[in-house]
C-alpha cells in the first residue's frame, strides 16, 4: 500500500527544484536509507564512509564528533 505524501509535512522542494524529505517522513519510515538525506534523524547510520563522517561533520557545524 502506497502512502500519500503531504507537501510541507513529508517533503518540500529546494530552491534548486529537488524534492527534500523531512525529518517527520524519515521518522515514520523508521530506518536510515543510506542516501545521506538532508534531514536524516538516524545519524546517517547506513551511509558508507567517508561520506558519513563528512555529513556528520557538516551537520555539527564542522565540529569533530565521536562515532560508535
């Protein structure tokens, strides 16, 4: 069964025209997809290195963080 997405709640369009999924959508989905989504609430857990470290660093204002 497909779920109808709601613009402004589940996604929005970036100035470049890309569809961006919201944190709400990702939380309802329940797992990280591994694509490095802008609003990933799962600390990019399925994104392969070194991209994961780069995303985590940029999400934290360039501060180095410890990973498990």
